[in-house]
C-alpha cells in the first residue's frame, strides 16, 4: 500500500504521541492518598486504647504549644547554621543551638528541591511528585488536607509575610498577609525588607496564633553568585537578627502557667556549590531545622544534630497545636518535642500519628497486612491498651514505667517502618504501561527510519506492506502471544496497572497495532539489508532499489547516536551523560583526522585537485586556488581536528558537571575568586574580541557596528554587576543590577535580528537572491550570539568563543573540503551541540539551571521573557550549533548539490522556525523529566526527539517537492 509522505508522517506522529502518553501515565506514580474524607477532623480521631474494657474517650492531650512562629529561610543549607562558619554567620542562632532550650536537626528534603513542592511537604506531610516542578511556576490552590486548613478550621488566627507561593496555595486562609514574588532573583534586599517591616507591629499584638515568615533573599543570592559569595554572610546575619527579635519578643510575652511558644527556623531546601537547587545532591536536600521552646530541656553544650525527614514537621506542628495530622502525611512526630510531657500524653500522641499512618497504608497498599510496620503498630496498640488499664487502676510501680518505655519504643519503630513503606510508594512505577509505551515508540521510530529513503524519493511516497502483514501467520501468532502476556500480567500483578484497566477493545486494538507494526518492520527491513559498495569519506550511496551503503564515518555517527540512546537506560549513564558526549566527540575528531589524512596523503597526487568539485566562490563563479594556498589549506585542515580536541579538553576543565565529581574545584571557581578578577577581566575582553572577529565576517556594515557596540555593552554589563573590571578600575566598586547596560545590549540585538529578518524576507518575497538570503541568516545567527554572550556568565565566555572558532574551522576546512553531506554534517552539529551543553556546566540535574539569567535587564518579574532568557541560556550550546547548521547548509545548498542525499530531511526541518522551536521544546522536556529508574525517561525522550525530528520533516519535504520532481 503506497502512502504519501505527509500522510505517513502524520500517522507516525499521532501514534507516537499515544505511546508517549501511555509511558508517562505509567512513569508518574499515582500519589499516596487516603480514601476517606478529603480532610481529617477531630471527630474522626480514634479512641484511646484500653484493654478488656469498652473504648476509652477520644480525648486529645492538651496542645503542646499555644503560639507557633514558622520562619522559613529559603535555601538555608544545614552548614550555614551547623557548619564551621555558623558561629560567625548566625551567632545568636548558634548560641540557642548550643546552650538554649532547643532541638537541632538536619531535615532531609526529598527531590525535587524547589520551593512549591517543599511548601507542600511542610504543610501536608506528603511527598510531592516531580510534576510539581512544572507546577512551581504557577502554583494552584492546594486542595489536599494540610496544616494551614486544619488551623483555620480550628479557628487559629494566622498571619503570613513572604513568598507569595503560600498565598496562591492557601487563598483566604490568612487573616493578614503580604506576599512578595519569588522569581525576581536579582532582588535580594527588598524581598526580605518587605517581610521584616511587618514584624515590629505584628509581634506587639496578641491577636494571632500562627505566624509564618518566608524569606527569599538567601536563595536569590545563591542563584546570583553561589553559596560562597561575599553577600551570604551579611544576609545570614540579617536572618540571625530577625530570629533574635522574634525570640526576644516571645520570651518577653511568656506568661506564667500558660502553654509555651514554639519558634521554628527551617529551610525549604539547600543549594549546590553553584547556588542552584532542584536535584538530590547532599547540599540540596540537607536543610537546617531548629525548634526553640521553653518546653524543651536547656542544653549544656553543642550536640550533633540528628536527622529527620522534612515531612516530619507537619505531624509535629499539627499535634503540637492540638490539630489532626493531615490525612496524606507520611511523616512521623519528632520525639524530642514530647520529652517533657507525661507518659500517657506521649503514648497518645504517638498513637494518633500511628493510626493516621496505618489508615494511609491500608488505603495505598493492597497487602498492607504483610507490612512489618502495620503489624508492629497493632502490637504496640495492644500493649498501649494494657498499659492504659494499669494506669487507670492507679498502678504507680516501676513496672508501669518500664512498660511505658517499651510501648513508646514499639510505637517509634512502627512509625518509622510505616513512614518508610509509604515513602517507597512513590518509587513504584507502572512498569507494564511504561514498557508498552516504549515498545510503541521504538517500533514507530524504526519503521520511520527504514522507510526514510522512499519517503524522500522523487515520488514522495512510501510503500508499506500492510495487507501482506495483516494476512501473514506471524501477525496472528504475535497477536495471540501479546494477548496471552497481557492476560498473564493483569491477572498476576499485585497492584493494578493502567494498561490493565483499559477496555478489552482498546487493548485488542493496541495488541493488533503492535503486531502489525512489527510485521511491517520486518518486511521493510528485509528490503534494506543488502549493502552496496562503500565510498571512503562519502555519504551512503543509495542504489536504485533503495539500498544504502555506509562509509566508516557513517558507521561511527550512527553507532554513536544509537549507542548513546541505549546508554540512557542506565541511571549512571544519565547522571554522567557528559562523559559519553566527550568520548564521542573525541572519537569523532580522530575519525575526521583520518579522513583528512586519507584525502591529502593517501589519494593519488593531483587527483584531488583535478577531480575535486570546486564550489562556487562568493561571486558565484568557480575559481581555482593557487598551489601555495592549497598547501596552506591542507595544513590548516590537518590542524583543525587536533585543535578541536585541545579546545574540548580545555573546556572540560572549565566547569565540573554531572553528579560524582561536580563538587571538585574547577577553572571557573578559580576565575570567579576575588583575587583573580583581573585575569577574568582580561579573558572576557579577549573572548569578546574574538567573538566579534568570528561573527562579523558575514554581516553587513550596519550589523558589524551594532555587534561591536553590543559586545562593548556586554563587557560594561559584567563590569556593572561586579564580575569584571574596567581597565581604569583597580579597586572594587559597588555593584549594580546593570539594568541600563543590559537594555543597551538588547537594543543592538533587536537591531541585528531586524536587519537579518529584513534581508531574509526580501530574498524570499522581493527577489530570489541567494546571497541576500545567506547574509540574512548569518545576521540572525550573529544576533543570537550577541544575546547569548550577554546571558553567559563571564567565566563561560570561552565556551562561546571556542564554539564559534570550531564552527569556523570545521566549516572552512572539513565539511566543505571533504564533501561531507547534509546528514553527516547534521549529526556532527548535533554531537557538538550536546557536548557544548555540558561544557557550559549544565547537567541532567535541574539544579544546574541558572535562573538568574532570566532577569538580566529586568527590574521586576515578567514571566514570558524570564522563561525565554533562562531557556536560551541553558540550551545555548545546542541552539547555536543548530542555527549554524541552518546557515551553513543553506549557503552550501545554493552553491552546490553536494549538500543533499539521505540527510536532506534535516535541512528541510531545520530551515523551518516552527519545527526548530518544537525540537527545542522536546529537548527541554527531555532534560527536565529526570527521575532515575531502570527504564530512564531520557531513553524514551531521546528516541522521541529523533522520531519527531524525522517525522515532522516529511511534512515539510512533501510541501517543498511534488511527486515526480527530481529534487531528492
């Protein structure tokens, strides 16, 4: 059955989206939720256990605290308080930790370590999923049972000042509030002053029960300059003064005989050595937690902080205020807060927490009775009943005391086991649905790749053996086999799978589709197996029968791309993916060097000069090179691969990335130190000069002037924010936000982009001028380079400079002289782009995303430009290499037919702005869905990326060529 390329591409894309949707449905686990009412109520609390008698009353112990102040300092790493510098950075807090009535803990935050999921963990006690990373940008109201709702229902009067994420999560819950935006990271002063200015008046009043403060300045400083910045100590001293003011006010108002207060100092997450957060490294998940109250014993000296889970704070605060534990909480009460209460109250608090966890475990686990924690809780509950019987009988012997301690220990062990079991529920993926989705996607990918030669032929149609496949015996056998596997999995699985919950009609359709695609895949593959003769250094030759032959370089490019994709099924390769790209890039340089040597030394003397196809010169006429120029080009071509290897080796040392060695010092740390600012300034100036020389060659005079002024503005911006020095500036001066300088650069960026777009439109609409079109594309590319140079930090400018230099040398002496076709050139650009993504210091950890660049030139948070600038800076490497590919292939295509062949689909795709934007979107999704599992999502998204690239291109190919045309 013959199908047009556009119809074939649409068919592939539609079913590929369905496969991805099925994978994602199994990839994101169903949250652990209770099946009871949506909110816990006091009337639902269990009775106090009592053996041998009717149930005791549902009496709640007296609340532990009358008033609670929750002070959240965003990105408060544990070493900021408990580390060696804690005594000088936060002296009053450190005094309370060492000698005050307090408890100190290292609270473990679960990834993703971004603000909104952490607030949900603090208030609900549940562990948010990774989808909350996206929700962090626009937090909806929290409908899940939470501490704030419980406090409002109990008529607790609450006041809030700080991050407006709280206001969006809990609308109409606070009787008084003032929110500040959390996204404008350039502001680390006013964002905290807006919180502190309310303190004096609020602390003097007695009309509130819960005060929540969320300070953002420390997090913003981390994003701007890292945890070792000179700005960190003043900010921590400021937070210490705030804590001292609050503590002094609470102490002065403490009344004799009344319930004590509780002051909580905590961080929502930590920060990496670069100041970012979001992942699961130790600096990101280890946060400080200090509980201060006269209800605690006074310390005699510094004790090593214990470790608790961040979700443990929710049940602790709930029971401390006399509220029910939030229904979906997986946390357990912190035992230290109960130390001064009677044994009956301690056991009652632990019983309430255990009952809530046991109910949640029963609702979320089919075989909950087999869980060790559930059985331990039942044993502890019975022992608690026996203890209560003795207690009510008036027994005051030592036996009662020892028995109470034993029951207390049993409860604590049961709580730990149930909390751990519930936390592991988030790691149980629907593997059956994930595997089914991946099978669909890979089948479609292989069919598309095998059918590509026919799809790109002059007929623009694909011959699919649909009828013969549906009538073949293997098709029916596969249907029977897959249906049997489906029945076996769905009847033996302990937990329900989404794919098993579908109707039998949909399941049969999916089974038939998968079987048919496998048969079609085998049929198409048998037509492509024979290989023809191989041409060294050339592109694969397609015979009349549609067969391919592959050169050595083609084998390397295909094997490297496929091997990298398959490597993403292992979490270690995902965490250290940069090592894979560095290896592939080095191997590619050696392979290119072999091709260069073969061309200039192993070919017969003179054959290359006589038979080589000479590309037209800039004026459109062929020109022969003098012998001396040819010799110089030969040696430059030979030097290009080793020079590329040298640049890549130097760039690897610039930024440590990945997981295992990210903490090690690198060149960027050395450059960013205060004593080496002069070196960084000279390096930045040199890089900006080289960028101008490399980019301006293909631009008009107006664009050259704009580019020069723009790069001067880039240096001025970096000097304004304090990264580099002006030549006449010897001593440090007060740093500013650099808003004026950044906007100065934006003007020239827009001017260059406008000039390039104008030339491009004129070449397409007014006159078919290939030279004008090429100049327009290169000017747009120059505008993007100028914008990226503004967004890059000063120490990363060598990455941009080396990238442009490698592009220039490879284009001039490798891709053009060795006649690499579009497919080979495209894959090389893809490899270089991926490697330069990691050269920037990025990784597959969301914590390496530098969100501070989203506010360059902005005075307030504006969502659209902030997201655009952050994405552009993060993916500058792949984007610039893709843009260079567009410009290079377009210019070469106008000069010579060499840039066609089996890779012309890449040219058609990348010439399309919407398609390029779509590929960028897919790449963003691929890198930000980063949960490590056996079936890594990066494996799926890598394949989806390739499939979407190839599939969308067929639509553009069909639009550009009609059946019967000779364009192929």
